[in-house]
């Protein structure tokens, strides 16, 4: 049985004002990289202290050195270019009135060439300062063909999205191997694109783009499995115990907005049965995620972390309601194989979701308090 962290969290935390100001100054050329790194160091140490006070089972650096959860990949390679018009536009729904269109201006415009590690500087600092077990997160390879492939440009270097997927998978596989060698015991793959395959609107959109949703789904699983297997193979090669490998699945998380909806049922049997990971961190904070019935397909021996606490809203959930929902989930997953977490990070992008740092910490404390009552540790 994999190690069970009853009180988990997805990774990113709201950036403190000092850190936001320092990064803006760095981008304007006012601060140099060493000065920015000093501010990041202080912010991470403070975040580790607050996580310790909350008694959370697993620590992260809040992704404070990142401009977004996926951007380490983009910033570690040559081959990305900036385009004038946003590419791969998605409709984001949530606070602020009408749905808004947002896309990315950073797309693949050349053959990718890795120039540095994705998380080497993050991992080194955590090893020196973390007071307990910690996780390092990496983006799923499937994230990038969805947002970084620009027809008419990218296809000059990668004829298909699949070609781009496998090039990126090799980069992330290499990063996972390096993390294992460094002794990281918990590696999480962040994979929001699985939500495309549960949302009928997104499936239609993919078909309109000339893509095969089922084929893309199968390839996404295969690429994530390649990274997960790399962790175990690397551990065996270096005579280490295999780390816990987790996958986090959500429906979009950007300034409290989301872009997809739908329960796990349409993909559950293949998703849970084929993904060779130890832990599934699943969004379950709203009706958009559906019910717990799809969890019947999770193989016995794998851990499911239920993301029942919302990072999108400031209102604090009821502990009693959380306990009721955990009990409900036990109809499909044995209690010993369950954990609890927020549904996503608090700041998948540097802007962060629409709540305060204190509201964030209260939610993390609620996760710990509820887990302690549920499992009695």
C-alpha cells in the first residue's frame, strides 16, 4: 500500500504581495535574478512555517518560483515564441460577470531544445529547508499540445499534436528521473486536460479541430504512464524505494474561473484502470465534478484524495458536510485508501484565486482538522 497522506494539498499557494512586487520589478529589469531569488526564498520559508503550523501532512514551496503551474517547462526550453493574437482560446467561467475568452500567446514555433532543468533549483531549496515530507509537481505532457500547438506555425516543426506530445513527454520524463535521484519521495503530475474528455462541449470542439478525442485521451494516459514508470525505474536503478507518484485532475483553475465541467463517469474505467499512478487527486468541490460513483473503477490499493474544499471561493466549508461527503465516498473506496485536500491549487497562475491568504490558510487548517476527525490520528 502506498503511503497515505490524509491531509494533502495540490501545491500552489497565493503569492504574498512582496513576491508579486519583486517579480514585477524583475520583469521590468529593476531587480536582478539574485535579488528575486532572495525574495522567493523568504516567501517559501514563511510558507513552510505556516504549513507546519497547520500540521499538514505534505509540504510544498507554494510554486512561488513559478509564473504558473506549467511555466517551468516553457521556460526550460528553446523553441517557444510569442504570437500577436492569443492562441487556443478557451471560455473561462466564474466570478466577474459574463464568461471570458482567454488564450496563450506563447506557442511552439521551433524544435524544442531543453536548456535547463524544470525544477532543479526548487528541489534543492526544499531539501535544505523543508521540515517534513514534501512534493514536487510537474505538468502533464498532455497540457502542452492543447495550449501550445498553433496550426500554421507549430506544424512546421511538429506535424501533429502527437509529435509534440512525445517530445515534451521525454523532457518531463527526464525531470522525474532527476527528482527521484535527488530523493524526492512524492511527485505529482498536474493534468487538467483530462477534463476535455468528460465535457461534451470540449469533445465537440476537438472534433471540429479535426482531432480524435478518444485517441488523444489514450495518448495522454500513455504519456503520463511513461513519466510515472520513469520514476519507478529510476528508483530501482539507484537502489532507492520508489516514490509516490500522483496525478491531479481538475477542470480549470485561473483567478477562480473554470473552463470545463462533467463527471468522471465517461472516462472513469479507462482513466482509473489504466493510469499507473499511486494516488489520484480529484476535484470534487462542486456539482461540476459529478458524484462519487465513478470511484468504483479505482483499483484496490490505490489512494484517492478527494478535493472537497474549494480554492475558488472564500467561504469556509462545513466540517460536518465534509465528513458526510467522505462517508459517502467510502461506499466506493475503502476509508483506508482515502485522503482529503483542496480541489486545486490556490494560485495555478501567479495572479491567484479570489480569496485572501488568511482565508487560504484557514481552508488548509480545515482540511487537517477534518482529516484528523475522520481518521483519528
